C-alpha cells in the first residue's frame, strides 16, 4: 500500500516540463519524425443502433482534441458491425478524419475471407488511413493468425499495411515475426500488477525489436478500473499519475504513432469520450455513470502538437487549462468487492491506490493553480507549459474546487461511504477549468 501519510499531505511533486526531449535509454533506436499520427481506440461492438449523427459528433469532438482518427475495434459476431462501419466511414470522409479497422481476435474467431472482404469494402474510402499506398490494418491480439495474413494480403487488391497488437508475445516475440508485419502496436499502457507507475521497458523493447524498418505505435491511456465478474475482470491499475506519466514517456520514446486507449470502452474506465449510457456494458453502470472523463481531452491539443513538433517547448495551441482527477470515495485500506491490484495481480487493489487528487495544468505562461479540498486550501505557482502535482484527500472527505488564475470549477465532493453495490469505486471523475 502507498504511504498512508499521503492521505493527509499535499504532495507538491510539482514537475515543470523541461525544454527539449529527455534522453532516451541508450539501447533504444530513435524514431524519425515523419507522418506522426494520433488515434483513439473505438469499440464498434458497443454501437448497436448508433446513428450517423452520433458518429459525426464523436468525430467532431475527437478533431477538436487534435486526434487524427479512430482505430475501429470490431469483433466477428456482432450483427451491426458492417452497418456501423459504413456509417463511420461516411461520417469520417465528410469530416476529413482517418479510420482503420482493428480486428478483435479476443472476441471470437475471424475467417480469412471475412477479414479480406471487410478490408476490401472500405479500403478505397477517403477516410481510410494508408501507409505506402496500402490500407492500414490492425488487431487486438490474434498472434496465432500470423500465417493467415499472407493470404489476406493476396486477397486484398493492392495488399495491406499490417500493424497488429500482439502484446501477448512480448516485444521479443513480435520481433521474431516482424517479417510478417509492417509495424507493431503495444497495448501495454498501464502499470503492471504490483507497480504504482508505468515504465517504458516494453516500449524500448518494441523499438529495439522492430528496428528502423518497422513502425512502432505506442499505447497511451489515462486510467484502468474494471469490475465485471461476468467477464472475469475485477482489477485496478494504479492511475493517479498515469495520464501525465504516459505523455511524458511519449517524449522519451517519440514513437511513429500513438493510439489512445480508449475513446469509449466504459467498462474498463479508460474512456475519454462523453459518457454514452447505451454503450456501457451491463454491470459497469455503477462505476461509470456520473464519472465524466471528457476533460482528459482538453490536454490533448498541447500534448499532440508537442509530440508532432518533436519538442515539449511549444505554446499551448488552445489556451490555458487545468484538470483534476480523483476517486469520489476514499479507498483507504478497504477491500470490499474483491478487486486486485493490476491485471493478474494477487494483492488487493487498495495496495496500489492512493487517496489523492491529481492536477495537471497546461499554461502558456506563469499562473496559479489553486485547489480546495474540504477546509484545506492549496495554491501552486506554475510556469508552463505543463505542470503536475497531487494532493492528499482530506480526512472525512469534503468539497473539491479547482481554480486556474482565479477561475474556479467545483467537482463532486469526496465522500467516505461505500457505493450501494458494496464494492469500492476505484474509477475517477475528471473536472476542468475552464
């Protein structure tokens, strides 16, 4: 468990961004800066009955956040997949937005003709993301399918450009099959079981395994909590500093592409879209509803612009903003609900959770971020372009007011009672100023 004193102290681990790019691990081969793109992972399996206007709205909101496109996760069994893909590609073409299909092999077994036919149906759309003149295709897992991709390449006129997520193989395993791929996507975007922060070991491993001829797509995610017993899922990955940490690691790695996990996977609490009740998996309502995450998007115009520029020393393109994320109930040392710390972990989830409010500010110059937690007020001078700190939750809970240069925003109060389901709610709410 993290030190209990953190629950009572302001952790001014205030970290101003340094100019330029931090030194990368010495064994990592550097990536060039050509054609950098940022995508968000979009669960098509949750879109039954979704309208064209909803696709247009999601695309518009993603573009406002400077996201270049969606990776469309599709399973083989959903009857609405092709109707939704057609709507998505039409809306994206109209908006000048990019799409590519990610075939989900964890959701079921795809056959070669279906995969090739699906790619062929949409490959000529103006929205289709291409590399080297070929449609980009990805996966969620499915490494046992590696030999089938040669057949798919032959069945799709002009071939494909394949950048799968085969994270179950690990970086070395992906390196062993790189003759069959054009790049690789690393899904690992959260601290592992027993880790309080994410490191870049897997990223460095991928870059080295892929070498200079293959492209690397890095996963970036703000959060992880899931409590879905029907799916055998009940864990929390330490996320108090994750959104900040992972973007700082982007500047260490400078990958060819980034995929944000996710746009709308509400059941795993890493969504950055507005909450859409119809897309919440049954059983996740209690920890998703009234837990907005959309404010994470407000930091993306700066992070994405800096990533594409190759330096953090840029002026934020959309003005000053501060966000804060926090659990609305102090976790303490309560183990109700049986959640564990990290996927495959054995320790209780509270061992990897800290009762803090996390604050991230993007500013063009110096400013003041103020945070009122209950009766305690904190004020922190920030110099820009980015600053981050955490502050301990007040004993007994209380109100949360975040201010930037005197402009306040009040978020949900921090309470002390367990949720009605008698499980600890490890998901966060995210608030913002302005």
